C-alpha cells in the first residue's frame, strides 16, 4: 500500500478534519478526503473521485455521483473499522479507522408518570407498532447529499441533555439517551438543520410524542421528538432553515424541549459536533462536553 499522509486541524465547530492523500505511481496521484472523526457517536464525511466504489468492513457504502459519502459510528462501537476505496482505474486502497472511546455522563430524570417508565401490555404493543413506523421511515436510501451544505441549530434554547448519557428514570437505570436536548418554551420554532425529505410526521407517539423524521440522504437522518405541532407532511422536501415544527412536552417528557437525534443507517450518532458553538452568553449551560 502506498504511503498515507495525514493533515489534521481543529475547526471552530470542533470537528476534527483529516485529509488522507493516497498516492500510486508518479503522475497517477489521487486523493480521498475525510472530514470528521472516528469516535463513538461520530460521523465522517468523505469525498472520492466520481465513479469510486467504497465499502466499510466489506459492506458497500453509498456514493453520490460527485463522489461524496458518509460513515457513522455507534455509541458503544469499539475496535478498528476498515474503509476501502476503489477509484476508477486504481487498485483498492484501505484506510484503518480506530474508533476512539468517549466518557458518558449519568443523568437522572425524576417525576415521570410511572406508566411511561414501565408501560402496561397494551402500551407495549403500541410501542412496538410505533417502532416499526420509525424503522420504516429511516430505511430510505438514495444518493442525495443534502447534508453537504452543513448543519445549523434546529432551535434556540438551553442544552438540557446530551448524547450518550446513561439515564436513570424515576430511580431505575434505562437505555442511554441518544439525542441532544434543547430546552425552550412550548411553541418555540424548530428549523430544519439541513435540507431533506420528510419521511415521518406523527402527532403522538407513546414515548416521543409529536415525532418528525427528516432524511438528509445516504442513510443520514434527523429525528425530532416531543413536538407540540408538526408543520410539514411526509413526502415534503424542506430546505435548511425552514420552520418544520414547534417545541413541546408531548410523550415521555418532564418539560418542554426538543430532543434532536440523528441516525446513519442503524447507528445512532451525535448531532452536537455538526453545529457551531453557541454564543458565550450561553456558554457554561449550553456547551457541556
């Protein structure tokens, strides 16, 4: 394999940029650039020559017509992932991506209605049916790259919960929290953080209340929970910054807030590194690390 030169810098949005230059013989140099970080909950945005084939650990990765692709890493993912790229007329090149571990906070949430913490059999059936709807909405796969213009904050407010934290609900340990919580009054506008296609708009799910899913292309999607109003419908195309919903406290919520989650394929990823730091006035409360 040809030598790999890495150039690493830190951007204002606290993303780690890694550019990999993979060279063959003189006069046939080519490059694959990777923006992001191989870290639990992280995303990497890649650029290869148009017509390239990409796979991750032997599984094909969707590539757009202009050579863009995206990779994601789950909350508890460990080990080294192997990215393989075949650009037109070149041999397969491999990039090893060791997944860096993170420390997660313990978060206690008390005062929730007991039925939302331990649902009865009828509620459990409803939960299964709603989970199937969410899974179907996240199954969309096409080569769009709506994510390529970057992401903006979907709402203004105080950060009240972070990705990956272990939640203890009414004193009982539960599944980790996979979203970024933004606390704000009911009715606060929710904006599309990036362009995309609405794949689910449900007014009242058991756990998540008003629920909206927005697909950004190539298996990358945003989910917005606990909404008081949804202003778009499934199948609609929205642009970055469009008002799509309003914050609420529906479903299992102890107060009004937006729970913003992201998925790459079946992996739950952290949206926080994709958006800029909040102004200093919000700093201590709004930028927990």
